[in-house]
């Protein structure tokens, strides 16, 4: 993620900003330019057509989901789409007649839009269900009030990612994190993990060349249900930290890839922000210089993952120490062993070697429906 600023007054902005608190201009994110645009209405505000300020010839509309306060992304006014590049992948949305669902959906979309920022920056293939039967689709589902035992499970199935709305509740998510013995559990982490399954299909399975993958992650043809049952019955192997980025990654090669994919996106996104802040880490008492780093490279463009990880280790160590000073848990409570770094490098190369993926125009997605 990068820093943004208002084009009118140069005020620094958050990615989710909708209005500049300094000059008052309406704001919208334009993904093809990766810019936050300051906007002025063209004629009557009710027309919903906006131009950039200072004025330009390009005209924009907001994504239809801006009506609900969950999206600030823009669409070219001449385009046929009504949903932005992120929201066009929504299937079932929360039932907004329930007040808490509106709050939860806003949290969900904030995380999802940050996910799509990274996927678009990586130029990954993103097809909707209108374009491909296994295109990427999100359903945000609530547990049934009639059956307390029928819990929605977050997961992936052939391009369909289901997210339990309950995960947007901080208390409930923390309860689940503690119950599962996890050091980390966030909405953004869920999105990044589940898209790891989707992109395994696109970048590994669909290339029909699993040999390199299997040499690092193992044989994915082993029974997935049986592997999960073994994991939940006995837990991870005693030496899991030497081989996996998380305990859950040890359950099955598919989960190993999805967990490693999520961490790759964590690292790339954070390192871009570190670069935006011109971050330099140079501990005064580090005589060896091993924890020195200057983040002056673009993680989306650099060829060698080793350069990224050489910067990430000092940055994450610094962030963890700062968090502890505030009485907070480590920001990045994970250990990257040499084997895990090799897996992250594999994903880095896989992303860089992907087929060129042009952003296609959706031919008219069905309107999103509300879940109960």
C-alpha cells in the first residue's frame, strides 16, 4: 500500500478516505491510475457525474456500493459497469435490514478493497463469474438464527470464497483466534489466505506443471479431508516452524500454499508502505549491521525476493518492538525459516512469471443479493 494525497491541497490521505478534511473536496480512488482523485460535480450533484479537480476531460461515476458507504472506488462514466473492479466480484452481501450487518459489511469491504489493491498492483488474472465459471466470487454469509449449530465456514470452492460475517465482529473473531490457538486472525488475513487457494488453481493447477510446487510444498494429491482430520486430531509436527510459516500450513500442501501466499501479500503490501515513508532501520546498538535496512525499492517491481526479505526482517523486528512498547502483541508474530523464505520466493517468481492479464470489462454482473 502506498501513501495518497489530495490533488488540490496535498493533504495526506488514508486509502479509505472519501472527503479531504483539509479542503473539503470529495475523494475517489481510481484503480487504473492508482491515484486518489479530488472531485467536483459536473452540473447537478444528483447526476452522479464527477470530474477531477483541477478539472480534466475524464468523467467518473462512483461504484454503486458507494451508496452504502462501503466503497470509494471510481468507474469511467462512459463504462457500462455499475460496480468497480473490486465490488463486481461480490455475490451475496449481508442483509442490510440488520443494523449490525451494515457495520460489519463496511469492515469487510475495507479489507477486501485492500486485498484488491494488491492483486491489481500485481496484475493478477481477475475474472468474474460472468467471464469464467470458476471466476472469483465472494459471498458474505450470516449464521442461521434458526439453527445455532449451522455455522458459516469461511473457505474457498472453485473460485467461490465464502466469508462468515461473524468474522467482522472483533470480539467474536478474537474468541475464535483464541480457541484456535492462532497468533493472528484478521479479515484481511482471511481474504489473502482464501485467494491463495484461488490463485493456486490459476497459477499452478491451470499451468499443469506441479513439479516445482511439489518439490517445496509437497504432494497436493494426498487426501485433503484426511490431512485436515489428522491435523485437527494431532496438531502440527513438533518441528513445524522449520518448514512452515504457520502451524496450519502444515495441514496440507494446499493450506501451506494459501498461508504462504497470504504472508507474501502481507509482506509486499507492508514493504510498499515502508518505502512510501522512506523508512530506514538502523539500530544504534547493532554493531553487526544485520538489522540495518533502507526501504528504497519497489517490492512490486524488484526481481529478487531476497532483497525484499533482507528489508522485511529488520522492519518487522522494529515494528514488533514498537508494538511491545505499547503493550500490544507483535505486529508480525511469525518466524521465517530458510525453507519458508524459499516458498515465499517461489510465489514471488510465480507472480512475476504469470501470463499478462488485461483488466476485462464485465458484461453485466447480476446485482448482489443479500444474505439472511
